[in-house]
C-alpha cells in the first residue's frame, strides 16, 4: 500500500532517501532478510554479494581521488549507499513471498496508482500542492505526476502497475495496448509512452509471432519511426536556430557521455565514493567531445554547473544504467549483461507475453531516462518476473512427473 507514494513529506528528514513512504518498512524488511540470511537461495545471496563487491571496490576507488577531500567523499558516498539499499531490500523481500501474496500486493499497488491517476486528472490541486503525500509543489502543474515527483516517474509507475494488473488478470493484449497507450499519453510523458509501445511491440513479436524475415522487416518498419520520434528533441536541437532552448538536451547528452568517459578512466568503477569526483573529472572531457562533433550546437550553461567541485544538487546521469556504469564500471557492465542474458533465457522458456513486456520496458526505461532511487515498483516488478517464471517451471516439472 505504501509503495506508490514516492515523494512524501518524509523527504524533509533525509531527502531522496526518505522521500518514499515505503522507507518506513525497509528496516523491518532488511531485518527479516538478515535474520534468515543462511536460508536464502543462491540467487538472493548472489545479489547480496554483488552489493558488497561494489561496496568493497568503492573503498579501493578512493585511491583514484586522493586530490579530493576524503571527508567529502565518505559523506557523499555513504548517502549513495543508503539510497540504493532500499532497492535491493525490496527486491529480496519480495523474492521471499509466495506468488499469491505478490499477486495481491501488485493488485493493491495498481488500484492505488489508478486512484492517484484519477485524482490527478479530476482534482490536480491535490497532488500539485505541497502536503504530506507531496513534499514539494509540482514543477509543471499541467503535467500529471500522481503520488510521484513528476510526469516521467509517474508514467513509469503507471505503466508497470498496469502491466502487472494485465498479467494477473489475463487482460487481452490489444485492450491493454489501447488503454495504457492512451492513458500514458495523457500523463504527457513521452518517454513513458514510447518505452511502453516499444516494449509491447517487441514482446508481441517475440512471444506471439514466429519470427521470420517478413516479420523482421515489418517490425523494423514499425519501430524505426518510433525511434526517430524518441530522438526528435536531439535532432531538433541540432538544427535549431535558438540554441538557448536546448540546455536540457545538452545536459542529458553530456552527462550520458560522461558515464562512458568514466568507464575508460576508471575501468573497475569510481565506486559510491568516487561517483561525484568522476563526474567532476570526466564531465568537461565529455563536453569537449560533444562540442568537437557538434560545434556551436548545444548550450552547456546548465550542465557545466555539475562539474564544479563541491556541487551536489541534481548531479547525476538521470538513468539507472549510466549511474551504475560510473559506480561499477566494467564489473557492473559484466554482471548487467550476464543478468540480461539470464533473464532472456528464462523468459524464452515461458514466452509469457506480459512478463516479457515488463522486462523490456524496465530495460528501456532504466537505460534511457529513469533512475531507480525511490522507485520501489521496479524491484517489485523484477521479482514478479522471476517468481512467475519459476512458477511456470514448477508447473512443467509437475506435469512431467505426472506423465
């Protein structure tokens, strides 16, 4: 019930870390996990090992940033550690639950998110003005944000909630596609709409079509215009006469490239403690590379502030993948690719349309525009995919034994 509330007044206590209402249950979840840690399955233990491996490498990475104040690095790095712990905790706690319990939880989440959608649509002032359920006033009152921070985070939450509901209630794909596309479009989140449509079409091709040459051509013809539409802001910025309008494009492009530059400078990752210093060091390099290939195109007045040593507010890549590429470097990249392959192999056994759609949507969204800080619905959805696939394996195993 607490999961959809991502931007509550609790943010006044600890910022992003305490903003989600679900944070009040995270210590209890964590305690239950740790008290039973010896009985955890191998997969859950590997998740915990990955976290501590990243934490250990973070201390090693301090050697790369000796020119920075150690107190500052420890302080900011500790905050990053605290921010990611709830995501791991919610995932591991959900993995401990039965499929029946998870389904009930997902349905409750869906109805709360749906209520937030209706409130935002009919009584926008309820979610646009500061209150206990919304820590701050809406940045863009004309856009929907539900019980989250802004439109993109709400669309992310809304799409996942709808897909979980559709999977549990076996909603026909065509009805789901029409309703979710239309309702997500109303939120004004272009990223949410495009990510859902791309995920839906790809999952439809994989699960409900036999892939042939004809299908490949048709799917490419469908997806190519969507990809071009997704990049229209960037394309427009390159040919715009008024470059002053495109600080956000410059910011996203530069900060994403910063993560890639960081990968080459700190192959094992900058760690939690070196996250900010790596941006300070690699950001100007990324900016020079962009300016070299696109001279006099972007307005860097906003992003250049991120590279001032000591700046902390808003500094980040704005996506889960790029953030962790800086933190974990090649180590993260190795485990990320390995996990993606494992998920695809697992999903190919079931060819379950909705779980495939949820997975692809998560990958697209967290790669291009969505961080996971405070997005507790993401680990819930990820655990749902795994548990659903395992239930499928159990059913098949029982059938085999019956034969």
